[in-house]
C-alpha cells in the first residue's frame, strides 16, 4: 500500500481503513449508493479530522483511495487528488454533533420521492427503522440559498445549514436530492442507511394499499435501542458478501 507510512504517522489504524472500504462496497451492493454517494468516519485519534474516499464510485474504493480531511473540508497532506464536492456535509455535521462517528450521504432510490412530497414524510413503519422516528426532517436548500443552486452541499455555509437539521434527528432528507444518515460507528451508519431505504420502499408500497399504522414514539425508541444493539450481525454478513463479490 503506497501510503502506509503517512497514514500510520497520522494515527489511522488498518482496522478503520478496512472498515471504511468495506462500508463503501456494502452500500453499493445493498443499493444505497451507485456511482454517487459517500461514507466517512471520524478520525479515531483526532476528532477534528475525518476520513473519506477521493472522488470516485463507492463500489470501487480501496484503502489507497482514502483521504484525510479537516472539518473545514481541506485534505491533509500535499498529494493532489480530486475530492468529493459534498465533503462539507461530513465536516459540518461532525463539527455540530460530537457524538457522530460516521456519516452516509446517498441518493437511494426509494427515498428521493419522499423528499418532494410534502404530505408524506418519511416515517418509521417497521421495527428495523425505529431511528427514523415520526417524521424525518427535510432540508430545503431554497430557503437559505435561493432557487438556482445545484442542490449540492458544495461549501461550508450549505454544510452548516444541513447540519442544523440534525439537532433532533439522525436522518435528514434533502429535497430533490437524497438523504444523509449519521451513526455512532461505521457499522451503525451503514445499518441505518440500508434500513432507511427499505423503510422508504415499504412505506411507498403500503400507502398505495391504504392507511398506514406507523410506529409510535415509544416503539421507535424501544425498537432502535433493541435492534441497533445487534448491528454486528448484518454487518458481518454484508461484509463477507462484499468481499466474496470482489475476489
């Protein structure tokens, strides 16, 4: 691996790099990301830095593609590589939420329709997605930045505005764009991103059949506490499947 020494000098462990690479592959395999989307992890020894792949498709990420960033979105080191335009999502959320250790941003297919239909918020409707709660907030970029943006979080000001939406939620939808999910670990963030997409798919199907009985606030909390204590089970399965698919 060409960058082993600088990374170890920076205190980045092999385990974190391996988990972040696996997370990219899992999210692609599970249909949460395609050629676009990204996942980051906070630096394990420097909470003011985070790790994120260079600008590339998640399904192709390797350890050599991981870049270290400051919370301002500046790459650490002198090597020039193209980086994601929306790295400011990650830096500003980490700045505002010290409890967050990993972030997934995606344009997962079932969630996008729920970002634009005002009468139908994304709500937890089955026990695997209690973390969604009663109604995931929607970030409306027009409110602060006008009606001629690319919808991308392409600078720190937009990143801060999005991060503000995470004050009381671990998932935020982005109108006409996708969603961002946070977690206390890479494994939890991946779990939430996968099951947010499944919940959205089920919710769209269920609303076509009739009135939906969503989880209550108490059920959301209890389900989240109980089920998310077991995120290692799907993580181990998904990671093994991702590795086998790339042999």
